């Protein structure tokens, strides 16, 4: 966690551009004007036969061309949502559209434009990687048999498996299996790629490769909807995020909007922390703390430059001033619950 | 589903009205092959999965080996006095006189357990195996189409049934010709027909048995859609077949006998009479057809609505 996670150490020097940004959970600015959204659901719910409400009335809005990170702890309903989007699971209630086509009614027409990776790779262990892709390609009514060979090779090449194309699937490493699953999603031209935990089980190199691949695919205009519980992952590739908690969509918006939600602190580096703390408290800031050579407080609505001026005015030697943004992890935990408190 | 409301409608804007009539903007360019070609391609893929699987090849090898065993056993035990004193399965007495009967004997023997077992394995595995492997979710997300996938699965299993019965007949004929004299065939009704006509009847017998197995396969397909554990599906189909055979052999249950799935399996001897005993034959074929329709419908109803969570 700590190795790949950059958010914790991020400090923006006096940045307050997003302080006033209100999260807009239900709306995402339409990137492609006029085109139907890549994914749109309204009141989408799933109650399994056991009575468990896995997904509770979620309104997803994924505009075309964005990379949408679908976050949430394990068991928060991400995979069930993805299964509903792909028509594998019938919603209990609510409407959903993929690329403007109502699902699951339009599954047979729209899904050929959607590549997917659901809950890990699944292939025929007795077949080679190439034969496995040929099998899935044969099942696709819209795939051209004459170009199959070329498309399969291209897909394998794209994920770096061309040299292992004739190897049996059972001899593949976990990372190769995962990459083959992504290749299966790239057999045809896709407008939308739905990837459920695409970096699960990958080593750091593999994770980097998959990230690069997702960026490349997105750069080509394909909308990517990627679920993950790895925040660092999402932070690096996604423009928009949705956060699930026990079946509910508790946040939806851009990554910036998510960051803007957090309470920003002000951190003063000084030789006189006690004095600085007094000034901060005097300004009415909450949660004032004094350390060895720094003092900090919740910034609230105060402009940081104003606080700085007051400190200097009070004669506090200010060696440095920072408004560290709350890390994405902090925000995530705020939204989804702490450790073992995670409900569900 | 046509009208969307709330934030979804807001997000999709005016495009939402076009939802129903939108044409796919991106298709693979210039490609407009008919559905039949795609059907055949998918079927070939399915058949290669079935026939290139070692387990299934081993099952076919067992089916091929049993006529050899029976033939050799009969050759070794063949006493000039003729052992056909009413003991053992039908046709056992005729084999020494005409190798063609080895095929009928083999089919009769194998129908009690081995053929149903082989068919149960392949049919029970058809959908449950894909579900158990997780490949079902990918096939459906491609999308293979649920009805289409089920249809392909069933056709492929029926082709396997034909192959299984064909292997038995072909192997028996080869062994019969190698070990015993072969000549004009004396039918059960006493008339003798030429070898060619006899072989034609044998082809029909094989098709009839394959039909019986196709009915069992429909039951297997239906059971297979109920679970993601192929072993469970296979066992269930086999238990059903055996329970039916046991019930069929208990005279007290005579009332239900005609309705049992296995009751008409051995009625292929209707084809070995002159003239052919049509009523019995049609009874059998009707029974198979009804089982295919009922269990095919169950499989379809289940498979097209089930949540795929494997």
C-alpha cells in the first residue's frame, strides 16, 4: 500500500482552487456533447434470493471518452453492478443503458461493442491462449471469421502475449492469464471497456503495463470503466470516480471533486509552534495541534494567505506554510468506513 | 424500459429519445455474413471442444472397446451346439451365425449403463462445465446470446450422441466381420433380407438409439442449467436414467412404464421385423420427441432468465 501510494505525501503550496467545489453526485459534465452516455443507470438495484440487497438504487453516469474508476471495498456491490451492466444478472429494479441501448433487453446488439473482464480471467485450460481467443471470437455473431486470425494476433500482441500464443492456458502465470483476459476484451473494435479488477494478481511490472494499456485504449477514444479497490491505481488512470459502500453509490464525480470534498488543513512550519497555535486558535480554526516545529489546524473557510498574514503580523517566524490535501485514502475511508467497521 | 427518468434522463439529454431507433454506429466494416455462417462457426468451435477433450475421447474409446470384448468373449465361448438358450441379452444367440448381430447385441448391452453414462457426462457438463469454469460469463458477455448458446450446446451434444452410437455400431461391425461369418440377415420375424438391406436397418437402429440418447441429453441439458457443478449434473442425469430403468423393470409400476424416459430405448427391435413394427417404433420416437420438447423448454426457461453469478 505505502509503496505505490503517492497521495499521502502530497502537499500543494497554498492551493485553494477546489475549496469551493461542491460534489455533484448525480451529474457528470458531458464530455461528448449530444452522444448518449457510455453507461447510465437509474435506481439500479439487485436483491439476491437470500434477501441480501447487493446493489441499492444506484445512478451511474459515465460519459463517453472518460476513464471511470469504480471504487469500493470488497463486497460493496461493484461486481454485482458490473454483472448487471453486462446482462449476466437481472436487476431487481431500475433501468440501465449501455451506449444508449437499454439493457438487458438490448444485450445481443450492444454487447459486441463492449469489451469486458469480469471477476478474473476464465478460459479453457486445455486450450492454448490463441485457441481460447478463437473460441470466444467464434461465439461472437458480429466477428468476421476471415479476419479472426489477424485480430487474435493483434490482441495478443497488444498485451504482449504473442510469444506465448501457443502455450497451454494452464501453463500461463497469473499475470499472463489476466493479460489474456484483457486481450479477449480487445478482439473487436470496442466503444466501451468494462474491466473488473484488471490488475488483480499482477506484479508491479504487470500493473504498470496494464495501466499503460488502459491509458492507450482510453486515448484511442474508448470509454473505460474500471473497478478497483486499489486507490493508487484509480488515482493514476481515472478522470472520474464512483465510490460504492454496501450497495450504495456514495460519491460520483471527477477525481478533483472527490479531493475537494475533504477538509483541508493548514500546516505552519515554525520555530515557535506554541505561539503559532495560539494565533491559529485565535483565528477561530478548529482542531489546532502544536508539534515540535510545526502547528496545524483545520483550515475551514479561511483563505490561507489571510492566515499567513495574521501569523506574520503576530510575529510568528513562518518558515513554511502548506495546505496538505487529504489523501485519497483518507477520503475513501471517510466514504466507505474504517477497517473492520466496513458494514456488509 | 423505454422511458428513463431522474438523473439518467438528465445525463443522456436529447439522445435518450433516440434510444430505441439508434443504429449501431460501429460495426466491423463491410461485414454482413448471415447468421447461419456464425452459427456454424460457433458449432464447430463447440464440437472441437467436445471432441478434442481427452475425457470424451476416452469415453468413446471405452464404447469402441466393449464390442471388441463382447466379440472376443463370444468367439472364445462359442460352442457348436449354440448357446442361445434364452439366457443373456437378446441377439446373443445369433452373433455366432452372423457377425452383423454383434452390433445389435453391443447396443443392447451398452444401453443399460455405458451409453447413458457417456451421454450424461457430456450433456451434464455442457452448461454446468462452462459455469464452473467461469467461461459462461464471458460467452454471455461477448454476447453469444443465451438461446443461441443453448441451441448450439444441444446440437453439439446430439452430434456427440450420434458419434457415440456410431462408434459402437461401426466397431461391432468390424469385429463381427473379423470374427464371425457375415451374410444375409434373418430378421426377428423369420424373414431373411440381403446383407445390404440388413445394414440399412442397422443404420436406422443406430439412429433410433441416438434419438433415445438425444432425449436423455435434453434431460442432461436441463439439469446442467440448474447448477455450476458439472459432476452434480452428470450424477443427477445418471441417477434419473437408472431410476427410470429400475422402475421400468418392476411390473407393479406397469401403468407408468410407457411414460418413462428409458422405456422405449430397446424398442429398436421393431426395425428388425418384416414389416417394420411401426406402432411401437412411433411410440418410441414420440416419447423421445416429447422428452426433448419438455426438457428443452425447461432448459430454455431456466437458462434465459437465470442470474449468472459463477
